[in-house]
C-alpha cells in the first residue's frame, strides 16, 4: 500500500507550482511511464476529464477554422451575386443573397460562442493539470522515500556481505597455507607415495584445487603388476 503525504508537504508542493509553466501531463509519454498501475488508477478521473477537455478544444479549433472558410466562401459568393444582379436584382437573386447573409450571421454567432468557450477551456485544463501534477509529486515523493529506505537496506546488506566475504577469503587463505605447510613437511619426510593416502582433492603443494582424475588409481595397478611379472 502506498504511503500518504502529510498536509505540510502537500502545501509545500502546491506553493512550488505557483507561476510554473507545467506541460500537459496527459500528452507527455514520460509521465505515463512514471506512474505504476495503482497510481494511474488513483488519478484516472482527473486524467479522463483532462482528455475530454483537450478533445473538445481540438474539435472547437477545427470547427472554428471550417466556419471561417465557409464565411469567406459565402462572402465571395455574395459579391459575385451582387455584381450579377446589378441595380435591378430579381426576387430569386435577392432571396439568395439574403440567405447567404443569414448564413454569415449564423457563422459569426457560432464563432463568437467558440471563441468564448476556447477562452475558458485553457483555464479548466490548467486547473486539472495542476491537480494531476500535485498527485504526481505526492506519488513520486512517497515512492522515492520508500526506494531510499530499500536502497539503504540493500547497501547495509552489501557491506555486511563484503565484510563476511573478506573474512572467509582470509580464512580460506590461512587454511590453504596451513595445508601447504603440513603437506610440504610430510612430503619431505615420506615422499609422494605416502601422501597419496591422504586422498586430497587438490594439491597443497601448488595451493590450488586439482580434482582427482577418474580411474587414475586403477590404471596404475595393472602397470605395477606387469612390472612384477617381468
């Protein structure tokens, strides 16, 4: 379970965000990689609201461009129709011109609505983005605190293992030296044949492991018998 951040720390985070230009988090791939599944679930509502507002903002900007293009087209057509009608337009021409003017007026009203909403949307998006950033800061703080504790614990374990390893290596070296001394002493007294009876799995004279070769003793016996027979 994630540890919580106290009120004092939360207030410090809030103050730190004042006047900061925070990028839109839901559009940042690094932000998605930063949070784990549990943390993402905790801020899912804010994330969904953010994405809905961003989608609405994109749609309004697209429709705004389309309306401006339509308005320009209608105005161009009105100029053409007025020129064609001259001083004595027909009823059909007058009606057509009026219809275009009505469409232009409707477009202007729509554009005004879009402009008002587009002015307000960034504020809403920014407020949600700050909420999301605060939650992210709390997650990161808690995770870093927990990770730091584990890092320190692992560091202590590594230090302990290193000390133990060093002790064991020293002990190993002492035992090898002692075996070497005993082997050298008895080898000088009795020779290699007697030393074979000790069944050592390494050669203390060389101070490094030497595994016995399988069947070595059996191969030597027939040769000794052959010599006696001769």
